[in-house]
């Protein structure tokens, strides 16, 4: 049943969209032995949020104007989102003096990703509140916390890991490895969305297992890169 959006439902939607992402961000930031400037983190988080409406415009174009559909549209959407999240981190951090050690690549990519996930999840929950009611919206919020937020973290952290290792070992290959990281992240993003759709939303824990494994690997990479600095 469709319901009007009220101040209380808007509050729950924002809380459901942002609190999980902020908890994830806190987890990653507390692991950084050389904390980044708060202003840079805030700007990068906001830039990640701004990337959401831009992604929606491009995704609308690919679906309704370019006529792309099915799995191919999911693939294009995945690469649009991964590229925009990288663009947010690059604009707000990578091109500035605050980006001074390899581990920063993972920190800022995750920050941009969580900004993106926060607004995307909030909009999704608002839509669910309107169409199905607050209880369904809260249930969707739990799924989005587990799934979409984890996906954005894993995919963007993967890009950050490729950048970090390039900075540490061979900066000459930085552009090439960044592109490889974006391709890997885009394919990961696509695979997750495809499997969720194929499963009909059921058995989500089975779909999430590879993401948890990737997060564990990224944490290991994070610690390895951090040790040198």
C-alpha cells in the first residue's frame, strides 16, 4: 500500500541509509595509523553522494534512450557507478596534497563508496516506504545494509588496493593498474547484482559470502600496505 512520506518516515529512511555506512566508515578510519584530515574525508563522502544523481541520469539514458536492457544494462550500470565513485575520490583527494601514502587510496575510495551507498540506500528505502509501508522499508533497509553497502565497500576498496600497490611498488604502472582495478570492481559489481536478480532476492547470504571474503582480503591488503608507512 502506497503511503505519504512524513517527517518520521524520512527520518527512518535517512537513518537506515546513513548509519550503516557511517559505521563502516568508522571501522575503516580507525585502522588508519595516520588519520586523514576530517575536511577531506567529509568532502569525499559528499562527492560520493553527489555521484548518485549523476549515475541515475546515465543509467536512465542507457535504459530508456540507448535501449540497452537485461544483463548488458546491469554491466554498464556497474561500470558507471564504479567510475563515478573513483572520480569522486580522485577529485576530492587523489589530486590533492592529502593523498600522500598508498593506504590513503583505500581510505578515500571507501569513503567515496560509502557516501554513494548512503544516498542510494536512503532513496531506495524512501521508495519502499512510499510503495509498501514503513515495516517493509525497514526490512529493505537491513538487506541494503548487508548487501549494497558491503558491495560498494568491496568494489571500491578493490580499486583502492590496486592503486595502493602501484604506489608502493611501481608508480609507472599506476594508470594501467587503476584501470584494471576499475574493471575488476565493475565485474564484481555486475556479478553481485546479476546473482541477486537471478536468486529473486532469496538466499542472499549465499550471494554475500564472496563479498565477505573480498572484504577480508582487502583488510589484509590494507594492513600490509600500512606496515611500510
